[in-house]
C-alpha cells in the first residue's frame, strides 16, 4: 500500500505575514466541507484554509489577551491557543491556554466577514432584517447575513428650571422606551428613577421633575431594552 503525503501550508521562517505564513501551529481541525482550521499558538490567531485554497484569519487580532466575547471573532484577543476542535453543530472550540478558558466561535462561515454601520435609523428599522449588496465594476453579490451596528440619533438633552421644577427634553426614536434616573452624587451614585418608563411617540420626549431644593441632583437618560 502506498500513501501520498502533501504539504498544505508551510514556511521556512516562523513569522506572521498576511499571506499564508504560519507559526507554531499546535492544533488542526477539518470541517464537513473540507475547510482546514489551524491553531497558530504564537501568532495568537486561528487561521482557516478554505476548500478553495484561500487562507484567512478567523479568530484573533494577533495580540495576546482576553477580550472580545460576543464581538467579531477576528477582532478578539486570545492567548497562546493550544488546541482546536469542531463540535457536532460546526462550532469551533478553542483551548485558550493563556486565559485558562475554552472559547467558542459560532457561525464560522461568517467569522471573517466585515461589519458595517447603519445610521439615521427609525424605530421600525431597529427590528428589521438586513441584507448586504456589494457592488463593483464586475457586478454585484448579495449576502443574506450582516453584522449590524445600530446607531440611534443623539439624545441632545436640554432642561429648563421654572418655579422649583425641572423640565427635560431629548431626542428620541418613536416606539422606543426611555427612563430618566437621578442621583445626588457621582462618586457613589444611587440612581433613582424619576417616574415610570415612557414610550416615545415622536421625535422628542419631555419630562418634568420636582426635586428637593436642599440637595444637588444629577440626571441621565436611559434607553430601556
């Protein structure tokens, strides 16, 4: 019986370069469609070699540390990973040795995709689903998955003091719920809600408070989930 051996990824000098250079890979995994995952311990990265031969970084920004949970995997920090594995659902499990943790990356197919920001959203748009259309001189491609960052309009709060009362007004998104808490100090604040949460019906909200004149007060506006 004769076995064929093939070098898939290799380098003579162990340093990181964006174009397929690997350093001290201490773990490998292969998924159901033939993608190869490489645990690059001293580059603080997990790389993916697609079935098409293209290599990309899917986990880690190259700086040893522990940050980025629930964010894009290729913008997170890991610390000297020493093993990887794929579970039955296709999630990537990482032995994050330097952090004494097991980390999980879901939705691997989109782990190295870019994110985008949508501005000037309305209340109706917040709960929408989005698709991304990338255009170029060669045509366009539509993606059904997008990492969405929603930026709400600035609050721009103002207040007017009249006869012992404070009237607050700030910009809102219709149908979103807001709360106005206050505290008597900022060194160890005990925030107390001023009234009940209020649902915005237009572009602004106005609330009035009758504070104790003997104590200073600090106010803030919160968006209620």
